[in-house]
């Protein structure tokens, strides 16, 4: 231990040349192997806090597991009240154990009595007594409550008894928002829902329970566009996004309601929170987690993973440009410059695509790279790459060169590489890796006369 008018130094590894070693007694602080023991200053964060009241999914795709990941992805500290445990996997549910009501209440008291909650979301509540207990717990909660009324299985089977379904009306009276899917909206409203207009009518009927707003999710309605309908006292808002061609939507309801709750806990207004949450879910569905033998689950960490890939992606784009320069590809450089681009694994907007700033240009001393890769660069090749990814999301890197038949043919022969012409006469080659793009370009590189 070492203290000299400040914090005591205890065990932590520090480089031998660290400033922390300056002025310290080496016999006490430095072990002769390049390390010293120190205590670092505590620097905590104070994130918003939200509570998830739901069942546990042992498969990890839905329930409390998905709720907490979603909250964390939004920078919110997630707490939990577990209502039931399940033995389930990607193929289905094998067993369910509902926890004692007294224990559910105890969990809530423990959390609510210790932290300042910013919002609450409810998911699977399983039985009428549990629904009633949760309603009693939340009766005095002075924070927004989002109710995901888990009533109907993906197969269409009813999950709750009539008594439990009836108990939901009292819970909804305590809620800021309810997020039923079409099947659940039909149960709560007592009417068929087959069109967006029906969703509005059902939402208005459900609002009569006392809930402030209702988001009728449109995933079960037909059409190429999924339309989620928000019904509030102020009117109707619709949020649409292209349908993703997959049945791997396990956890989608949990993720959406948790995303709304997290945003409400952070102080967002309801309509803005719902709009952002529906867009967040669309990405979580498209770039889901393919695990297990059954359909996969949505991935609420999609943006976290993509953010982590930004720096490596930019570095790979710059390295690809340098590799082409080292190979002396002067004959491939168009008069407007050779564009080299890359996209994060889940890129959908220009901000997710990086391009070499200023491109690779011709000079008297040969081609050179003007700048390094930069995200959000105004590059039409980056736009073309994003467009190509709509059909083939594996495409991540590309280059636009002088149009040349040899290069086009070579591109077609490299696995995973796609070629596309631009209106200005350039040829784009897109591939899943920098190596694939480089291989195609170099295999078909024309001569100076080509």
C-alpha cells in the first residue's frame, strides 16, 4: 500500500514508464517486472433506469434477456422483475414455471425502493394473479408504463385464461402505452383486425380501458410494408418500414416495447420514442441472430455491433486503396479518380459507409491516395454499394474504376463479387471482403494500352 496525500495505491497493472510511477518508491510500488500497484479514481456514470417485468427466456431471444439487452443498447440501466421462467429454445417452449405472486411483489419492492425508475415495461405475466399483482405494484408508479400484452403465441394459440385476459384491462388503466400485435388487439378490442383502418378502430377501442395510447403492431398484416399504428388522444400516427423476408422474429415484441420504455426513461416524448423504436426494431429484425436449429431471434445489439465495426471498416478501406496503389493500378484510375468504399456489416445509410476522401487520383509521379477513409463522404459509389446491399447484404467493400471488359469478366469470376456500371462510364466491383475486390481488380487489370 502506498499513500502520499492522495488515494492509496493498491493492485492494478501499470506500464513501467507510466506517469503513475513517477516519484513513487519503487520497492513498494514497482515489482521489477514492468508493473506497479495503484488504485484508480472511481468515475461512475448515472444512466437512466428502466424496469422490465416479464418472463425469462432460457433461449435468450425474448423475455427479460431481450429486454435488458435492448435497454443497454439505448444507454439505459435495466432492472428486472421475473414473473416466470421457461424452458425454451429456438424451436419452441418446453416448460413454464410461474413464480409465486409474493416473490413477484418482493422483486418489485426491492427495485423500486432502491433506484429512481424512469419507465417500466411489462411482458409475459402468465396468470391473472400475477397480472393483478403487477397492476397493484404499478398503481402508484409516477413513471411511464409500457404494457406489451403477451396473450397470443406465434402459432395463434391463446396463452392466457379468460380471467387473465380480463385482468389486463385494469393493468392497461395504469399504462402510458400498450403495444399489442394484431392478434392481441383483436382480443383486447373484441373485433377483427385485418387492415390499417381496423388497427385504428381497435386502438381507439382499447384506449377506452384507460390506457393513454395504443400502438397496434402491423407485422401480422399483409403487404410489403409493415405499418405500425399509434392511436393517442391527439390522433393517429403511422410508422412504416419495408417488410423483412424472414420468420426469425422471436423477441420482436419484447424489443419494441423495451426500446420505447428506454427512450421514455431517457425523457423522450411518446410519439418520437415510438417512431425511433419501430425503426430500431426493423434493423434488429433484418440483422437478427441466427442461432439454434429453429428460426433465429431479433438482435437488439445491432447498432452496438455496427458502431464497433466502424473503425475497422475505415481502416480496411484505406488499406484496400493502398494495396491497389502498391500494385500500380494506374491504368484503372478514371479521370475523375478511383473511388474505394466500404460499409459496416449492417450499413443502410450514407453515414454507415466510408470512402477514401478525395479518391485515388493520377499525378505525374503515378496514382496516389488523396486522403484516408471517411464515413459519410459524399460519394456516389458509396450510394451504389448501399443500393447493392439491399439485394445482397454480404457486399461490404468496393471500388469504381475505368470501365474495362477484362475487369468486368474477372469480377464475375471471383466468388461473391458483383459488378455494376455507372452512368458516367465507370465500373464498380463490390465484394464481401477487401481481398475479394482486390483479387477481381488485379486479375483483370488492363495494361497501359488496355
